[in-house]
């Protein structure tokens, strides 16, 4: 599905990418339907070179799902 990323979520993702550069950043998009309203930066847990790889811990995804439910949203996708 095609997602529309709101300005606030876009800013969070871009700032995260700039902060982590040159390492691969990763995080989750939250929203409703095809509209992304929030971005949650996550730690890249990949043990090797993070230049072009990322890994998200299962417990971090569980936390994101819980946060989304509390906000009345759903996890819409992963950014990296």
C-alpha cells in the first residue's frame, strides 16, 4: 500500500537519519489507514557493520505496537 507521510513524522525520520549517518537508521511509522502521523526512532541492533544493514529487536517492535495502541494508532511500517 502507498503511505502518505505527514510533515512531523517526516521531520523525525530525516533528523534521525542525519543524526545516525553514516550508519543505517531504523524506526517505525505510526498512523491510521494510509496516513502516517508519527515516527518512532529505534536503535539499530545489528551487531556487524551498520553501514548498510539494520536489525530491530523484537521487544522494540512489541513496545512500538503497545505505544501505537495507546495512541489509538497502528504500526504502519518500518523506515530505514
